[in-house]
C-alpha cells in the first residue's frame, strides 16, 4: 500500500517535471481561460439588462447598444475559448510525446537483463495506454481550472443578489457532481466485464473459424453454436446491466439542473414580485445554471482521471528509474589496438534468477584464432559469448580484450570491435540493404554487397523482387530462417570487428546450403578472432581449436579429432546433440 | 467531453455506405425488427412523451413570466414552479423508461443477430472458408456487430431524441412567434455548415492519427524486440532518432485535430451568443410593437440550446450511423451467402451401414458464388476426372500419390465437404446429396491432419466428437484407444486446460486428442488425412497404436503420406493427375511392378 502511494507520488513528480518546459503555454492557457470565464459571465448579465432596461422599458436603442457589447464579448469568448483549448491539448500532447521519446531512449539503453525480464507487450502498454492516461489528465487540468473559475464567478454573482436564491438554485448541483462520479465508478467495472465477455465471444468465433476443418469433420457445428449462444447471452446480460445503470443515472443527471431552474422560477419569481430582482436576472440565472452543468461533471472526471493517471505515471517512472547496469566506466581507458586477444580469467556468472551459469572459467583466444565452444544445453556456451560485448557483466573474474578489462573501455568502443550473430535473427522492417548496413549505416553499396557475398546471401538477395531494396521483416517479404541468418552474418561481416562471435548462427541454414557459407565464413574469419558456438560437427570444423564447456568450466581443449579421441564427455555431448538434431529434422519419409 | 476527440471513431472508406445501399439496409432492418415491433413502438411512444416534457419547460417559464411576474400574480408563479417540477420529474421518469426500453430491444436484436450470423457461418460449406480470409469473417462477428452495439447503447436514443427535439422546438417556437423564429433560424445555417466542415475535416485528421499511431507503435515494437541487435551494434542513437521521427509525426497528426477543433468550437460558442443577441434584439423590436410578450423572449432564449445542440450532436452521430449501416450491409452480405452443400428438402437418413461408392466423379475447385467482397472465383482446373471406387463395409483403403494429385480432394468428396461437378458419391445406396446433415456426420467423420485444439479442457476437446457424450463415454473412448495413461500423466489429467501456458500439448498429443474425438463420435466410416510432418518419436508409436485401435472394424479411407501406412491397408489406390491409376492390395501392386512398386522400392531403400 505504501509502495503504491510512493509510486503515485513519483508519478506526479514525473508529470510535473514533464509539463515544466511548457510553462509559457500553461500560462497562456490559464490567461485565456480567465478571459473566457469573464466573457461567459458577462453575456448573461447583458442579456438580462437588455430584457430589463431595453425590452421592458421599450428602449430599443439601448437594447441595440447592449447587443453590440454582448457580441463584442461573444467574440472575446470565442477567441479565448479557442486559445484555451489549443493550449490545453498542446501541453498534454507535448507532454505525452516527450515522455514517450524519453521512455524509448531509456529502454534502448537498458541492459539485456532488464529486457530478458520485461515483456514487450507490457512495455508497449507503458508507452501507449499509460501515456494516454497522463495525456488526458493534463488536458483536464487547465480546462478544470477555468471551470472552477466559472463556478466561483456564478456563485459570487448569485450570492451578491440573494443568498437564499443562491442556495436554492445551486444547492443541489454538487449532487450532480456526485451522481456523475458514482455513475462512472459503478459503470466502469461493468463496461470492463462487458469488454471481457465480448473478447470471450470473439475467442469462440476465432477458434471456430480457425478450426473449421475439425468442426466440419466432426459435425460439431451445433456444439460451437451453443457455445456462442452462451457467450452472446453473457454479453446480453452485461449490456443490460450497463443499460440499467444508464437508465438510472442519465435522467438523474439531466434532472438536477432542471430542479435548479424550478427553484429560480419559484423563489426568484417571488423576489421579482417583491421588487428585489429583475426579470432579466431570471433569464441570466437560467443561463448560468446551464453553464455549470459541464464544469461540475468535469470535476468528477478529473478526480477519476487523476487517479488513473498517477498510477500510470507511477508505472512509467518505475521504468525510467531503472538505471542501465551496463554503462561506461567513470574513468574510461581507450581500447588499445591489437590482434583481438581475448582472455577469460576466473569468470563466474549468475543470472538474476540466481542460476549460476559459469563458475571460474579460464579461456584464452589468441588474436586471429577461431575457437569453437561445445557443450550440452545449459552449459553456459551462449553466456560466454554474451560477456564479451558486455551484454552482461561478470559476477566475478574478468574478461580482457587485448589486455584491457572490457569494463574499463567505453561501451560503444567495445561493441565497435565485437560483431555478434545471434541464433534468433532479428530483422527490421526495412530493405535488405539497410538491414545489412545496420551495423554501419554509412557503408557504400559495394561494401554491403561484398558482405552479402561473403555471408553467402548475395544469390538469394539478387533473386528477390527488388533485390537489395526489397523490404523484409514483419511488414514485408518473409525470408526463411536460413536466409535471415545469412543476412545477419552479412551484417556482422560489414561491421568488420576485431572479434567475431557466431552464436549458433547457422542453425537454421539448410544443411545442403551450409557448405556454401562455410567456405565464405572461412574467408571472413581469416585474421579475426572468432568464437563459434556450434552444434553441428561441420560448423565445429571451422575452428582451429575446440573447447568443451561443462557446468560452467572449460573441461577439455584440443582439435575436434583430439577431443573425439581423448574425451569421453565430448563424445557424449556430440552424440546427444546429433540425437536432438535428428529429432528436430526428422527422418526422411 | 465534446470535441478534441470524437466519440464514434473515424470513418474510413471501408465503413462508408452510399444512399441506395443505406435504403436497402434500412428496409431489411425494418423487416428483421418486425417480431419486436411492439417493443419498438413502445420505445418510440415513450421517447415522444419524454421530448414533449422537455419542450414544455420553457413554455411554463413563459407563462410564469407573463401571467405571473409581469401581471404580478404570486399564485401563478407558484403554479408555474410546481408545473415545471412535475414536468421535469415526468421527463426524468420517461427518460429512464426510454433508455431501458431502447437498450433492451436493441440488445435483444443484437443477441439474435449474433447467434443467427454465427449459425449461418458455421453452416456454410468448407469451400466458402477456403475462399474467405478468417480475419474478415471474424470481423463480421466482432467489430461489425460491435459497431451496431455502440449504436444501440449510445447513438440510437441520442439520434432520435435530437431529431425530435430539433423538430419539436422548431414547431413550438413557430407557433409562439413565427417572426422571431424567422430571425432566430438564420443562425442555424452557419452552425450547420461549420459542423459539417468539422466532421469531414476531423474525420480525415483522425484517420491520419490512427495511421500515425500504428506506425509509431510498430517502430516502438521493433525497437523493443530488436533491442539486442541495436545494442550489439551500438546503434541506439540511430534508432532513437528513428523513433523520434515517428513519435513527432504522431504529435503532428494529433495537433492537427486540435487545430481543427480550435477553429470549430469558437464558432459554436459565438453562435450561442449570437443566438441570444438576435432573440433579444428582434424580441425587443417585437415587444415594443406589442407583437410579443417578454416571457416569449425568455422562452426563446431557453429554446436556443434545443436548436444548437442537436445540430452539433447529429453531425457527430453521422459517423456512428454510417459505420453501423456499413457494418449491417456487410453482415447482410454474409447472411445472403448460400450454402453450396445444402441439406436438400426431404433429405433422408443414411442407412446404418453400407458400401461407400464413388461413381464417375469429376471435380474442380471454384465456380461458387462470389465471395463477400464480390470477387468472383472462376472454376479452376479439373482436380478429379471420372473417378470411380467402391469401398466395402469394414475395408481400409489408402490413397497415395504425389502432392496435388487429388487424393485429399477425393477424400473430402467422400465426406461431402464438396459436391462433385459430375458423378455421384453414395453410401449404402443413398447419394450423399440426399442425406440429412446429421446422419452424414454420424456415419462419416473426417479426422484432419493437424489436431486443432479449442479453448477448454482436454475433456471439452474430446467432446467435440459428440457434444452429448457424458464423462463415462469420454473415458470409454479414451480407454478404447489405450490413451488413459498418457492423458492422466498431464498436470490435471483430462481436466487440463489445453491453451494454458505450461501445458502446451505436442503435435503428437494433439493428434491423440483428435483420434479420441473420432473414437467418441464412433462413425462407421473414417476419413483420415495422415499428418505429413513427423511427430516426436515418443508419441509417434502411441499415435500408431491408437490409430490401429480406432480403425478396427470401421470403413477407413486414409490419405497416406507414408507407404508403411499404405502397406497396412486392405487396398491401395494410386492417385495422380486426377485419376486412379492403380488399385489393389499392397502385395498385388508390388507384384504388378507399376507405379506403386517403384515408389515402394525407392522407399525401402531409403529406410
């Protein structure tokens, strides 16, 4: 509970901070709101005066003067209304946009471990629906300020004429606010439940249509029809529940101001008969009551919205308050030039879940050497690869690149010298060319093409509808897993790093095509330190040396043949990998 | 809140409807509402009374002012106040009845529409589902009916009420003073023009907002899903810039809607003041000529909002109405799609047992009615040409042949997923065209390749085979296939939720569910489409054993992808290019040395 209050408080600080740069707009909005309020308060007075001083006394000339003044205030009211609205929305949209940019930039810099834990969908909700909640409360704040001013003005004017009339006319109106608040509080859960029923219904529709072959094959139409009927009944019940509430509250919300009008006619009427009020005042008061309806409902909305917004802002603050764990050192040293000599010294690593993956790993890759790391699932192979570009930091020990601890050099400089190809390749919705040049956006086209050739990707890229300009990814042309991996390899090749890491990077490449990239890879790896995480013997054969990893330590090292001959464990691990592969690829039918 | 954002969502080309179509939709809607016409009439009557109560208010004020205040009669003032209160309470009471009645009638209609559209949909032939995209069909049942729901719950009452208020007010004020009415309504055209301008401009602007949001969200999503690659190549800066561009585009699109509203709402506010000014000004001239009482001027000022607000609201409701109309038109289109394998009037039940006979069957896909987008699907190339085969009761026949040979099509025709263009498929001497749908699915069941699972427990999924089966029969079906042990090893046995995380069933286990369904359905004829993909070695054996138990004593047609399956059948039909090339037992065909023998030889070598 306290944690929640603290989060809300942090949320408000965030909202205040984000609106601060727009103080000039806030001021303009408030000024326009004040002018708008004044104009709105004056118009009914003028209308009343026109009725009393003009119409009733037959002075048409005076009526015309009052009308002219009224129209002048009308222009003021209209102008101020526009400015006020524009300011309110601008402040809110600017706040939303700035916060979203800030959130995105922060997320881009957060460490891998954070992204391992977080779900994309949730982060998307932070940047979308949560920010909209904030947007809406920011809009309401200046609008409500003007509303409060209007209310205050009306009360002052009425009280100055007659306290009793003011009480009678305005006394019931707070109930309007109350009714609107209660209504929204009661109907919100019903509407949510209705949404849930609707999505349950669409679930039945979706699965019936996706599984239509089963439905038809078993003649299960009646069963699905009945399931849908159950859902439709639930939707019906919920909708009627909501309708019942609307039927209660909406007429009530409309009724309350009318009762105020009745009070004005009755008590105000008697005041007129007593000569303490003019008929024009009755007209003015009628107009005032109509003016109060929206402000009163808006105050209710603001309170409900403020609660939602502060919770949303609290959630956003939580993300923004997470510091990147992998950051530049305070006193960075430059990465010295070197051959890419890579050394792991007593390296231990445990994930946030507490699972110990590496325990005292010692490993040395001489500059230009290609080393394959082989190990059973869970032996820590992938983790070894990810410690080099500091996707994670070691828990103990150190990783040295050309004699310097990777934690002592600027992150950007380090990653500039390390190219990694992941097992699950991510391609952006962009052209093939830009996807390859992602690692070096300024690269001229012939370098991109050369990288593609080296990765064995040029052939299929040239055959795509628009060649290198073909848009791929989620919203574009879809490539096979092997093709995607080859583009990722081309990306790493173009990067031209000192250390190249292939993390199961050819796993999805069709075995019949693998020899093509194998020779290309050999050329790429020439003169570069390469760390290969591999399953297939064919890929392992690319390495000069093989290291067997078991339970977080290097337990054997040597050439593939040597290990086959000497290490029982190595034979075991390879055999298991082959079994797995066979199960995945299946036997030919 | 009015303006800035609109309640009914923008209208894209998809959800527009032209006048002629709108008329057709309305006529049909009226026809569909006929069973509820009593409720509709009641709701309309209530609405009229409620509006009358609303319109009476200013008249009472006028009376109170003229006969009470001007004539200095305190009792009239009291009477006016009481009358006003009574009318207001009546209005509220009727308002409550209106909302309740309209909602209930509307929801009744929607519930009926939902079940009716879905029943029609599930009843359609398989060919229809092959023509249409699933997503579009889901939309008919969800977003289209939701558009109607929005109309029922919010728009309809507002629409009718606003029309009644506007027209009613116009009539009343004309009766009070036609001269002052003439002066007043000159304010209406500019407001109307501004409202229409606003609606059109803000619609376009909101479509832009929608696009800009979706493109910004996809950049965002890419940035989050690709964050590891971005960081690996140190491209955070570039990606942040890219996001800022789409983020600013979203801002620009949004602020454009604000600009449009900023131009419109001042017009609305000024019109309000102008209306008062006109009424007071013209009123003063008329009063000074003794053509009018001052109470009438007051009543006019009070009536002004009855003229202005409906214009604003109706122009906004236009979008809701348009999209509801378009949605109804699409739904009607679906309801009009005929079933191309209908149950013939006077259809008979299939006999309990008999031979399945395919006689001179020719078939091609396509050629059905145009799809719901009106796109024609002409008759495709011939898939089967003059195919004949008779499967005796209890016989197992395998259909083999290359992909696209027509073996799956032949199997589907045997279960009447389609009707042949020429020739006949019959069971026990009765043509499938003449059979009742219920008896057809009781005798002949098709087990599709992939075991599709519905949300619910394993038990619910098996019950698809026979919705009326009790738990004992489900367990008997599971036992018959020897699957009890396997299913009970799952976290909650047969009550395991199949869609829940952590209890994901493997492809093999899905197949087992599918076979258990078939065992529960207990048909005399089974049409099996063998899975092309390989199953996990553990369940593969179990699937084979269950299949063996399931097919025992039944007529079986299996589309075989593995020759080992074919070898186990009584007869094998080799299908290629739409014809049966060879037909005989496995041994006969191998001995014959034809097509099948060649395939079999190649296969034994590879194993």
